[in-house]
């Protein structure tokens, strides 16, 4: 009769690795929180835009009935507002783009440094197991660097999106409130 061994799940004692510290989990938590905030702002922007489009659609429909309706001041306001917010949004996003370069340069220089140090460590190896250990350490470090760079790039993308969305959100919300007040006064 053979004895069946039950394997236990790896623990801190068996793996020798401590669980990820709060400091290491923090960037991922910030990324998730920023994503949730962006979803909330996007919903608000969609609601404000829908109200504005509905009101302006009515104004356009009335203007199509008579040539005098084309002199509605809302048409000039729409054009000026859209150009101004597009410029403001673009400028805000452009200000955040250098962050991408910093993340990518940091990643590539770190990879270059790891490659060079791994090559030197491999050259010093006198056995196949030692070389395998160097290769494993290098691969683990490089994968960790890729994950870190991915999180940092995600955060950078969120910063660019936030910068571009905020002026649009501000103007769309103000328009929805203004047009809502105008509709309430007209009724």
C-alpha cells in the first residue's frame, strides 16, 4: 500500500517570499481609483451632453422652419465654445505627454542595465546551474520591470485623459445647467 502525500498550498515559509507590501500595492490601487473616477466623470459628461444636444436639437429644428431662426445666438455660442474647449483640452493633454517619454526611457535604460549586468554575471558562471540561476533572476527582474512600466504607462494615459476631459466636462456641465435654467424660465 502506497502512502498518498497531500501537497499544501505554498506559504511564506515554503516560498521564502513575503507578500506584496502595501507600498507595492499602492500604485495599482491608485490606478484603479483613477479609473473609477474617470468612469464617474464620463457618465456625468454623457448626461450633460445629452441634455445639451436635446435642447440644441430643438433650436436647430426651429431654425430650419424659417431663415430668421438661423440668427439664434446659441449657434454662434456653440461654435465659439467648441473651438475654445477643443484648444484648451488639447493644450492640457499636450502638457501631460512628456510623462510617457520619462516612463519609456526609464524602462529601456533599466532593461539595458539588467542586460549588461546579466551578461557579466553569466560570464562569471562556472556551471550550468549557476548560469540558469542568473538567467532566472534576470528574467524575473525584467518581467517585473515590464509590469511596473505597464502600470506607470496606464497611469500616464489616465493623466492625459483626465487633462483632456476636464475642460470638456466643465463646459458641458455648465451648458446643461444654463440651458436647463433657460428651459425652466421659458416654461
